[in-house]
């Protein structure tokens, strides 16, 4: 039995929703870029609220949500339909949040809390060993370089917002002062800028 046939057999055991997701994932892996957008639209809100529950800050949750989808899409070929796609995606989200929490040392939910995916399955946070090895550091550096190149494709206004937020690491308040814009406008436009950036990254998922 080849890998494709095996995956189809495993997917047939999933719920109706799980089989729907698997069909969309298959289209994405075959090069259908709209399939990535469909997955993003279906799960963006649920991932955002899961992340918000962990980091307790809208600002962090918005940033992490886009990062999580970028990571999930770049590793979509690794998904195995032995369990629901939502479970796989939620595990990526929680592990990503754990890494962020360790770096930021912010007040968060307990790591002993159980989380429930859209299929009703519960799982617990799994702490990974901290720190990057030399190869991982090199890969991270390469991805940052690539991200800078993608950001250049944004319109000047959105490019400036992304650069101030992610490269200069300014807070929303500092960006508002820098650009002489109301705070609410900065938040709304940054969310829009991240959305544009996410769609650009979808077209090059092997590089993010």
C-alpha cells in the first residue's frame, strides 16, 4: 500500500468534518493556493482564541496567530490523518505559545491546563527542551532574511507597519506615535497588514 492510499484509508475513519479538512489539505498540497486560504479562514478565529487563552493579551495573540499558520502551512505535508487536522493544528499552536511564553515570561494560563480541539479531543501542553542548536539558528536566520524580502512586496504603508512592529519591535503605542495615527487605527491596519503578509507567505510555504 503506497503512502497516498494509506492516507486515504486513514482519512476515511475521520468524522465528516475531518474528511472535509483532509480533502482541502490534499488540494493545498497539490498546489491549489486557494485551499490554504480556505484553511486559514476556517480556523483563524479558533486558533486566535486558543492563543489568547494562553497569552492573555490581544496584541500577542494576533501576532502569534499568523506565525502559527505560517508554521502549519510550511509543514502541511507532515500531517497524518490518524487524527483530526484541528488537533494537529492546535498542537502546533500550543507548542508555539509555550516557546513564546518562555521567552517573554508573561503571565499566562497554567501549563497543566487541558485544551479541547473542535473535535472534542482533549490534550495537554508538552514542554519541549529550550534552546536552538547551531543548525536551527542558521535556519531561523535564513527565514528572517526571506521574510524581509517578502515584506518588501507589501504596499509602503503596510510595509512600514510590519517593519516597525516586527523588525524594530515597537509597541502599538510607539507605532502610533511614530506614524502619528490613533492607536485603534494602528491595530486595525496592522491586522490587515499581517493578513496581506500571510497571503504572500502562503505562496512560498516551503520557505517559511
